[in-house]
């Protein structure tokens, strides 16, 4: 026989009060995941930021003992302009609701709003990867993130994934 709430009402009803503690009071609002994956810079109060990348170097040559070091000049990469997004969401509470904050509904709603903002940041920044194969979402070089034909400043192209798909291993992703 299945256990139903109607069979043991005191077991379930007595524990409903603890559900709020689990969801709001005891559950910390964690910082977003995107900050652990992406390099995040503070834009200050600027509406946009322009950046210039440095073109990558070629393969590093082996230096013989006592031989001179090989030098390569820096070359400008692609310019990018980033525009800041503004996120806004709020809720209203009457003065009476704040004065009668016995059940901590308003403070729970504030924590839920903070959690919603963290979730929104994570979803928004995950779109970098979610749309990484789409030609509608291009990077500074004008192609999708997971393209196999990124143009190089000096001519030619380079891929950030193998031309032939395979399991992630040293053999499949090693030097090409």
C-alpha cells in the first residue's frame, strides 16, 4: 500500500514548516557558475568597452643548448565592442506587509529574487556555449565559437576543435 499524506497527516503537516527553512533560510544563494568559467571584468559605469586581442603565436621551436632565443613580434588580433546588459526585476510590498513580517514572506521573496538573478546570469552566460555552433552568434573573428575555420590575422584559418569529430583524448585533439 502506498503511503499517502492522508494516511499519515501529522507526519507530513508537521514537516511543512521545515520546508520553508530548506528552501529559503538554510539554502545559501550561491554566486553564479559563469564566474568560474568565464573571465569576468568590471565595466564600471561605462555603457560599452572596446577590446583588442593579440594574435596567437605559432608553434614554439626547440632551442638548442647555448642557441639564441627565437623572438616573435606581437600582432593585433580582432577588435570587439562589448555592451553592458542591464537586468531589472523587483517586487512590491506594502508598508503593512513589512510591519507585519511575522512569517518573513517579504524577506523570503527578497532571497528568491536574488536567486532568480543568479539563475538569469547563468542562463544568459551559458548561451555563449549553447549558441556556440550557430552562425547567428559570432565572436570577434566573425565566426561561431565552435567553428573549424577561424580566420587568422595573417591569413589562413585555424580550428578550435578537430575537423573530424571524435572522443576527447590526446590522440584526437593533439597537434594537427
